[in-house]
């Protein structure tokens, strides 16, 4: 007999642990379990083990609303974030609800039964089992855990050194005393490069096809330190959180309204810290405006300090071919390398790559509209968590959790068995899921749901608007259907 739960949460990372906390607090009568495909909790923060792994968001907004961040560093390293997540799971009694090595591969919905049958692969043998639930809550992140994006580089089979992808980093990758080339210019590359330079590499070169905007800020927040001395911990946390939320929103709006001014400020900061001996126009001036792609955060200017010490350099060029001893560029220059780290991005997948079927009909996410950034048109009793592209992931994850709990309580009070968003507006225009020009986003758009041209199908990427809608707005609208 299948084991049944009121709610099944898929994923025991930042989103899944937060979802479980909200569910326990606001829907205490609901039975639930968390299904985690890996052998440990933490999601991204347990998976990624590359040198220097850290957040590129401050912990006053990446942390949960309900759990103050107590550490000194606002821009925290991966192990500290992992410890924080696991403390929430242990203190809240959530850990005992997690079923490890339970990988969700698919789920089928039956309207007559008003339940999902969830297909799970269990243990190293991947034994197939089924669980059922009344509501399915996907907190499985936005990228494939099987591996990152790896372009096909010409001549790679000739290279005598080692090639590694940050998503598959292992402890035996040795870079001490070696020439390292890191391919890429995103957040991972900008984190790896100074960490490897400080960790004993002879020299590190960041090889990029085009530059990325880099923003510097202190790893510790002086305002937060001051607030903690003057206010109770929870109040100090909330004050700092709102300060950072509002500053982030203001900066994003400035990028959209006065991009030239922001561009000048960012590049001026780089020029000031690097000095006149570095070519900022070539290596740090992107072809796009700020926030057309995600900015790279450089805490304490560590990347630029490593450049000034001569331990790091940046090369802007295209790869012609790998050679036995390095990489030959289209300019004719050759970069010697003992180790090449391909920090070339993630593979984005909807719903953790789980295959959904509704009443015998396979669900193609790309043919659906996303409702309030969290539910899919014509897919019943299912919510997913996807954070902001222009702010901390957890800001949106917390709001989604609150909203799902509101829906579950509304259904319980009204005796409803099914909730489902449905687009009945023939004039609704399709828009891309995310308006970002980054390669990893563009590669994934054809597989992702669409957003609509207006509420409640429009994604505003705005915490204040989402706060009003998800925490205080009405559960009932023309798009949401409740069925007894």
C-alpha cells in the first residue's frame, strides 16, 4: 500500500527546509515528508565544494526571515551557510522528516482521487517506489545536479593536464604550485580565482570571452554590527534585512533608469582599486548595461587585490584549441596550464527534471504560464520555488512558502480538494520566463514556462510588490480555481 502524505516537499536545500518550517508553523495538522535525492541536506551549499565557495548575496537577505543570521560575515562562505541551514532543520525537528536518497523522477495526478502519485528512486540501487500526496511542493532548485554546462572545446583530448568543472569538484584536485586557467567570468569564476591564488597556485588566469560587471562591497556589514550592539538580535536582523532589501531595489532601479551613471560608478571603482596599469576597458567593461545580466560580487575587493599582487591576470579572448600544455587563443597567444577549471555555468531544468502527468496527459512546462512565479497553469495542487534573479533567492522562497500555507489553510477551511491556476484570458500575451541575456538563461528558455503580460501571470522581480501580493493579497482571483 502506498504511503500517503498531505504534502510532499521535494528537496532538502535552502528552499525545502524553509518550506518545511513554514508548513509546521502555519499548517500544523498537515502530514508531510521531504524527499531528498542526495545523501545529505543543504542542496547547493552541500553540492558545491570548490575553493572559496560563497554566496553572492548578503546573508541578511539570503537568510530566512524567521531565523536571524548571527555570524560576523554578511557575505558568507559555503560551509557557514550549510551549517545555518542544518541548524534550522535540527532545531525545528525538520531533520527527522527528511528521507535521503529518495530521488523524485516523476509524478502523476489523478483528478478523481485528488492526489499525486510520486515516482521515487530509493538508495544506491535506485529501487522504484511510489508515495502519494494531496499537494506536491517542488523545492528542487533550478539547475541539474547531474552536471554543469560543458562546451565542446576543440582539441581537448590532446591536453595532458586536468580539466575540472566546479560542480564536480573533488578533494584530489591539486592546484598547489601549478599554472591554472579558469574559463568563465561569472560568480563562480570570480570566487575561484582569488581563492586558488591565495591557496597556493603558482598563477591563475581568468579566461573570458567577454567581461562581466563586478561590484565591490565589504564582506562584513558595519550597519549590521552596529545594530546588533544596540538592538535585540531579531530586531537588528530585520532592520538590516530591510535596509539591504531597499538598497538592492534602489540599485536595480538605478541600473534600469540611469544605466550610464551606474556603469560609470562600477567601472570607476574598478579603476580606483586596480590603478592605471590595468586595461579596464578591455577586461572589465561589458557590452551590455548593468543588470541585463547578474552582477558579480567581489567582497573586500579580493579578486582585484590578487591581480595587484601579480598572482592573477585576466585574458579576454576566444579559444581556438586546447594543446598538450595549455590553450591556444584566436589571437595567437597560448596560455600554459597544468589545470583548467571550466566555470562555464549551470544546466537549468524545470521542476528538478521530474516528469509530470495530469490525468494521463504529460505536462510540458514550456507550454504553461507561471502563476505568481510559483504555480503552473492547468497543473493542480502543485507549487514550485524559484527565487529572484536580481535579489536573494530566499526573499522569494519565504514569500512562496507563506502563500502555499495560505492556500492550504484556505482549502482546509472551505473543504476544497483541488486548487489550480487556469488562464481563461485569450488576450494574455506570452513573455519569456526571465528577461536576462546570460547564456545559461538563454539556453534554458525553450524548456521553461512562460510568463504573461499582466497579473497574476507577470513576474515583476520586485520584493515589495510580491510581499503585497503573496503575504497580504487575496487568495481568490479570476485565475485560481478551487474545487470541492
